[in-house]
C-alpha cells in the first residue's frame, strides 16, 4: 500500500504553489495536427511539468477537506492514488537531448518557426463558480502571477513560450527520442488506468461520510469541492487521453488525438438515443421504450470530443426516459409520449434541447438536482468495481446531472434545466462552437 512520506509532502506543497496552465480545444487541435517526434517530445515535456502541478493541487485539497471528510478510507485511497501518480511523474527521468538536436530545438523556440497558438478566451464557467484566474497558453505576458487563492504567488512562463511550438519538420530524430516518447506514454497510460475508479471510489467515501454523520445531503462547501475536483479530473484525463492518442493511434483525417474536428452531432445524438433506450428497455423489461424524436441537420459538424457529448446526451436521455416510464407506466407502450431532441446551430453555440412530458420537477427540488448524491432512485452503496465515467450504473448515485454540466462547461458550454411541474422538463445543452474557451481550472 502506498504511503506519502514527509519528503513527498514537501514536494507536493511546492508544486501546489504553482498555477495550473489552461488549454483550449482550438489550441490542442492546432498543436496536434501532423505531429512529429519533436512535437510529441515537447508535448511530453509540457505534460511532465503540468500534470504534477494539477495532481499536487488535488492531493493538497484532499488532505485539507472540511468536516473530517479526509478521514474516510475511500477518500484517503483516492488521495494516495494522486500522490503516487505525482511521485511517478516527478521522478520520471527527463529527456537529455544530444547537443545538435538541442541546438535545433532551441533555435526553433527562439525563431518561432511555427506561429503562436491561437489565443484563448475566458471560460464563462470560471465566473459562475468564482474560479481563480490561471495562466493561459496565449501568453499576453512573459510571466503570469498566481492569484491569491493559489497560495504563494509563484510565476510560470506561458506555455507556448516554453514548449508549445513546432520544431522544423526536416529533422532526423535519434532513437532516444522515440524511446522517451514511448516510455512516457506508457507511464501516463498506467496513471490513467490507476485513476479509472476515482469517481465511484470518491462517491463511496461521500456516502460513508453521510452515513457516519447521519446527514441526508451535502453542504455547499462540499458541493463546491466536488465541482472543483471533478472538473480537474476531466481536464487531467483529457490531456492524458489526447497525448496517448497522438502517440498510439493511426492518423485519421477527422481526428486529432481524441478530438474529432468534424464531430457529427446527429450521429452522436442518435447513438446516445439508441443506447439510452436500450438501457431503459432492459431496466423496465419493456419491448420498446418511449419514442425519441431527433430534429437535427445531418451535416452539422464542429470540433469536439465525441465522448464528452455522448456522455452528456446519454445521461440526460436516461433521465427523460425514466421520467416518462414512471409517469405513464411500462404496461402500455403505445401511451408513452415522445421525447423530443432539437439541435440548432447559432453563431456562438450549438444548442441541444431535450424535452419530455415526464411530469416535471417540483420547484423546491430544482436546486437539489445539481447536488451530488441526490437521486430519486433507491439508495444503495456504490459499486466499487465500476471502472468508467461513461456507463449506466452511475444513474443511481445522483452524479448524472452535475457531472454532465461539468463536461458541458469544460470547453465553455453550459447545461440548463427548466421544468413545469405536472407536465415535463426541458434541458438545454449549450456547446461552444468557437472552441477557444480555455479550461476552467479550479
């Protein structure tokens, strides 16, 4: 079992004093197009510095939780996972380039053979949650001070002035570059695998804490911490997943890593509809679940991470399907009213509206639906063998809506809900089609 030594704690506090560096979808697409061993090397160097900072922030926060949450065994286990991954990253041997290659890379950085990455725009979710400011990748200044909420006022040079530029393409890279990229990719693959059960393990810790204190709901301070923690997790897994894909997957004209430059909204929505209806039919032993009508241009595409959008739609459709079945019953499938999914493209956003006639939500309960661990299903312990964020069992833990909202907000979108008690509910998913919003680092 991993234990955090005093020396490791010192390093964690040191790294946690530095600000995190936000990236945008647009920047990741531009950087990842036609990657060379040199660009992958520079990306590895960026991640080897950025990931320890992000992990250190989370370890420190997990150790300082209020209300004795840190005493819960499941939460302590998550803290140890993060600390172990932090240690593996900071002890991973850095790449020592041969002098001639180092001179070429330095010259590339000095002369800036590639243009600076496009500027990011503030993520509006940052203002909604009173998030701290963080350095961006556009580099308006050569050094950006850390905000007061982050602690010690450390400085970091903007990322594109360090490594996020392309070296010249006509370089003969030595085998050591390929070996380093391969070893670093395997390291972060193991880290990603270690953290697969984080969501449910943390959920179990919160559930144990609620039972130990005999409380029915969590407070706003715990809610805010969970928002910060899970938003950070989304960002860490996005950066790791993108790097792994760039290093291991064959190139595809529509994909840059895990980002699809032409994500087809109609196809993603239809797949989510089919999957959600299947889960509904299995759960309620129905021959045919409630119908779902999709109104969406078949050729509507934009750059996005398909897995994120699929997760959001799947969770929301499950809620609507369940509301319909519980409102009208599963015995007469011909009586079930359709759920309507309407997709519209605007200048700034692609908006998806999901409308159901499932009876709606009482106005007094609207604030609760965004609360973690709030669910109308029977209370039960979390399945600790559950290994993914993207599967149906999470429907029973009250995580579907709050996590879906975080996924929408990660790239500058949002998720809103309007309900009419006695009739039904409309949910609006706003997706930022400009792709320039930086991560909301908390």
